């Protein structure tokens, strides 16, 4: 293997055509410089210089090798510079997982905007995954950062931070009697009302949590329809097919025909946590975490 040091020595001698001047430029003595040039010629099996008492000159082979040596040194410098930029968090890539709620609440949008403004050279790969799948992906190194609803799946190898804590609101057709009422809605008024909810077979735990939250608030929802996507839920509400409890930030993107009312008695909140590996705090991950503050 060629040594970069020998290549730098060779280029200096080739450009000065003088061992003494090259040694001065490199800050070394003439004897070790001469030995390094001789060792390089021996390793390559080439005569790189024609030598005289006053000066030395590149041979034809030496001139050809000079071009390659300069190219290799430039590549090495670029590699070093790139590595330093990675170390400073100025380049590279980061893989980010997220749940849909982080997208609707603007958590992902705002953090990515700030992150890219500070580190425009870092590429981003996004993966929409359920909370448990993100924890598994973090532990396996498939993603660097996650945004999850539930950290019950986490362990001591996962660090977490709460980044969103917003209430649920009641979404209903805009022509519903409750839509324009000035008085606060009471739990008993929701008994017998048609509701749209998350499918039980999609996420049993989340479905059960929704039912428990309603019961704790003092009413039992009459679930007539199930839909997995919040946008689909709101479209069904807009069509007059029922009510739904949705995260408050969905009000900003709701279709026409949907009204929202707060429910002070409903205590459940939508919480989203940013998660990362506790024992691997890379520069890119630290930069992204800083962008979320």
C-alpha cells in the first residue's frame, strides 16, 4: 500500500526539482526525504527522477505518476474534510421514524424545518411506523430517532422526551345541534350518539384506551364506524355519519362541514415522545434533538 506521506514527499520534490528545497517546504531533513523517495521508487518498480549534481528531473514515468499522486492526495483531503463535516454534524444522513399524530400536530414539520435550516447538507430518511415498531427499529439501528405515542415498549437502552401533549376535541357535522350550542357539552348528552373510532383489530390497546377514556368521562360511545386514518375519520364526520374524538391540531386541516367543540371532562390527551438510543448519541441525532427545542 502506498503511503500518503510518501506521495506528499514525491509531489514536493517533483514541484521543486530539488531535494533541499523540498525538504525545507516539508520541514524535514534531506536524508530521510531521499530515503523515502528511493523507497517509493523501489515499491513502484519505477525510476521517477533523473538525478544530476545540481537538480533532479522527473522522468516520463515520473510525470505520469505525478498526476496520479496529486489526484490521490486531493481525494484523501476530500475524505478527511468530509469526515470532519460528519463529526461536526454538517453532513451525512439521519433516519427518522414517526407516528401519524406527529405529522398532524406539526411536530415533524417544525423540527425538520429548523433542522434543515441549521444542517442543510444532512439527508433525511423518514419512515412511518407504529410506536412499538419504532422502538424495535431503534434498538436494531434501523432508525436514529423516533416519534411515538407510547413508551411502554421502551427499556433502559432508550432515552425519551415528551414533545407534544395536546387535548382531544369532539368533531361533529357542522349541522349537528351540539355544533352551535353555547353551553358546555355534558357527558350524558353523548350517550346514544353515533361515533367513529379506530379499528379494534388495528390497535387493540389504543381502542381499549379510547373506550376506557370515554367511560371515565361518564359516557359510553356508540361506535357505528371504524376508520384507521384521521383524514378518513373527518371525511365520515363531514358526511354526517357520526362524531369522533380527535387530536386538537386536526382542526387546522379538517374538511368543510366539520365543527369542533372542546370537552373539558375528557381527560385523555395525545402525547408524543421523541425517542433515541440512550447509548448512541450521534452528532446528527444531537443536532435534530436541538432543533426540537
